[in-house]
C-alpha cells in the first residue's frame, strides 16, 4: 500500500480519490496537531512514517531534494495552472501506476505533474 502525506493545499476531493485507490493518506488539513506546521516538520513526519509528500507548493521540491540525498523521501508536486480535478486525478493515477510497477523509486523521486506531462527528477 502506498503511503502519502497530503499537504494542506491538497483538495479534499483529491484525498478521497487517493483513499478510494487504497492509498493510506495522512491529510495535514485534517490533522489538528499538524495543521500550520512548517515544511521542515512535514518532511520529518513523512520520513518517519515513510510517506510520499503530495503538494502544490513548489518550494517544497527544493526542501525535499535536499533531504532526499540523505533520507529516503519522495515527492509528488502538482503544478497545474488551473484546478481541474479530472486532470489531477489522471496525473496522479499515472504516477501511482508507475510507482507500483517499480518503474519509479518512490523513496527518491520528485514527480512533477502538470496538464501536459509527468516529469521525474531523481
């Protein structure tokens, strides 16, 4: 089972979609003890619980890349220009399929999704 940490900026419909796909999702917006936490704190939680971070915060990518060199930490960065649930779900579905098929290393990949494509940084 894939384990995700959904940043506060991830819509509840996306969280529900991931849960429907049998993913374990820790939604920061639904966790009072973590709401408003710094990005560094969320990285610590993700590392400790072996979760892939999902966020729309582009600054998170830089932080995760610094940590990923030392720790096993993955990130899915949503860079959609417009909020389109259907396109976001399709992108996440593709990323999840790639991770599950082991074509991507979930612990050290930064996956960037947008309307046009999926890019992977290692």
